[in-house]
C-alpha cells in the first residue's frame, strides 16, 4: 500500500533571524514567520489531509501546525526535536567560534563528541531515526483507515530543519549532503512510502537551501 508523509519545517523564529544555535529553546514564531506560513497556505503549498498530525512538541512546531490545519489533534514525537546545543543554546557563531568545546564538536570527524550539555552528531542521528521509525509506525495506523478506499493515506509532521536534513540524508544519502537537504522555513518534503518503506520523495513548496 502506497502512502505519504509530509515533513514540514516550522516557520521563522527569532533564532532563525539572528543565526542562533538553538534546539532546546522553546521560542514562538515571529510575526513575519506567521505571515509567511499563512501566505504559503493561501498559495496551496500544503496538502489537504484529514488525519495523521504530528509535531516535535515544541511551541514553534505546534504553532506552525495550528496555522496550517487549525487546532487539530496531534501526537508529539519528542525524538524529532532539534539538535540540542547545550551550553551554546541561543549563541551565534561569532560568540562561540573561538571556544575549544565548540571546535572540538565541529571538527569531530567521528561525530561522537557531545556539545557540553547537548547532543553529538551521532546521538542526534540515532534519536531522529528512532523518531522516524515511530512516525512511520503511527502513520501506518492511519493507513488502515484507507485500506478499502481508492485513496492514499497522508500524514503531516511539523518538525525542524536539522531533523529534516538528518532524515533525508540518512534515507537518500547518495543524493546530496546534510546541509543541502535542509529546507527553508515552512517548506519540506513529501516522503512516499510503499508498505511502510520510504521509496521516494517530492519537494513540498518552493525554494530550498543550498
């Protein structure tokens, strides 16, 4: 059975505008972020779906879902939260670029060094992939509603740029690198599944970060 999961990056926040490293900071959308999501919705970027709504549980992801689909019932998948930057939360590159702990983390080729109080690249990837497995399992329950009708099951998951980049890089790792997968705010990808296995994708919305 073929079906779709649409993964959408939340709208613009103060952290996005100011170039902060942030994952745990639970900040809302800016007014311009709200207007951008509303404009994308009016432009037909987001598909019409009747069920299967998921977020990371953060304010910015729940707010984005509310703007697109209203106060729908949703499930929080905490494993799909953004990379946790520990002592660097809310800091810009210029503020931390000379700190040993930051450079140890950035230049760790193995990906095992944790940001103090936060994630390593490997722990982040492992957590996100567990979250993806959970998302697919819950989405498959949605598929049951469509097994006797000629319509594909579709679910929505609003999460974070780093999470989306991680998912796409892991599943389609021969296409491009992690950073190139990260979509602009309010944009994302449609994952196409066949019997619960991701087999292809489509871009959702407009331009993507390079």
